[in-house]
C-alpha cells in the first residue's frame, strides 16, 4: 500500500530530478524522492541506535561513535 502526498521542491531540484530520469538513472521522480527519504530515515535510526549504545556503556569507542554520528546527524532545516 502507498499513500500519495504532495511535496513542494525548488525548480532547480526538479530540474535535477528530471535530468536523472532523462539520463536513465532513475525511473521516476517518486523513486528518487523515496530513495532519498529512506537514506535520511536510516541516518536517524543509526544515530538513535548509537545514542542508546553509548548511554548503556562506559566504552570510549561507543562514546566516540555517538559523538561522530551526532556531528553528522541531518538537520530538518
């Protein structure tokens, strides 16, 4: 099952999407947006997991991992 939603994107971004499709690198705009959203959601999941692991341990490596992930956490700006 899928739900259709409306998303507003800058003209330049849509032009880039259409370029990917024209070059045969993606089948549709929706497929590119879906893949990007999956990557973004995975980053949030990994950041949360690193935080949980670091909080439950005194391991310096896990603390370093958490700090590294936190620096790369995507913003919603």
